[in-house]
C-alpha cells in the first residue's frame, strides 16, 4: 500500500476533515477580505488612521491563521483547499457598526475553528485539534482588544481624534 492510498480525503478516517477544513479556511479568507474592506472604510470615510491600522493588522493575521490550518492538515498529508470568497460590500453607518462587524467576523471564525476541532476530536485526530485550539486562543485575544476599544468608544465623550490616539496606545503602546 502506498502513502496516497491511506492519507487522503477518500479514507473514512480523514474524509470528515475535508468539509470542516474548507469551512475554517473559507471563514479565515473571508475575514481577511472583509476586514481589509472595513479598514478602507474606517480610514477613508471616518479618517481614523490608527483604528484602520489596527483593523488592517487584524485582517493580515488571517492568512497566517489559514496557513497554520494548512500546516495542521499537512501533518496527515492532506491537501488544504481554498474556497472562493464573496466581495464585502457592507458600509457601516458608524463605529459601533464597525465593531459589530469585527465581532461577527471573529465569532464566525471561532465557530468554524470549533467545528474543525470537534471533527478532529471525533475522528481521533487529537493533536490536530489541539493545534487548532491555539489558533482559537489567538482569535479570542484579538476579540478582547477590539472589545476594549469598543468599550472605550461607548464610554468616552472624547473626540474621534482622541479615540483614535487611544486605539494607538491600546494596540501599540503609543508607537507609530
């Protein structure tokens, strides 16, 4: 028997991973695309340079995350597949809606990761599941920072410029 005869999605031991891996990869690809679009809106329409930078940095974490998913799959000689993503066309009315969108995106990624982890566990791919949990933890840490920024926005009477400067301190300790 050859390696390719065992380590592929046709094998019942790995076939359930295919859809879960596609779903988590798609969620991460969509997060990258959506957050990059939100970043553009926050920069151009709202003029919040540091806030748009923070969103942009978050957007660019997702290609690294879906590369980690690929590396996890490669440990079982499984190919990562990259589903198509939709254009992001939403235009928030204000920063509350921007933060709502960021939280939705992070939640969708958490759900896709949770499903991937569950499928890995159900198919005795425990090491793969634990590695995916590490990505889930990073996603949770990202969520906390954006929730703190949203809380500051909601509880502050500061100007947009003051809020944007506070975001710089939150995400970079005040360094440009």
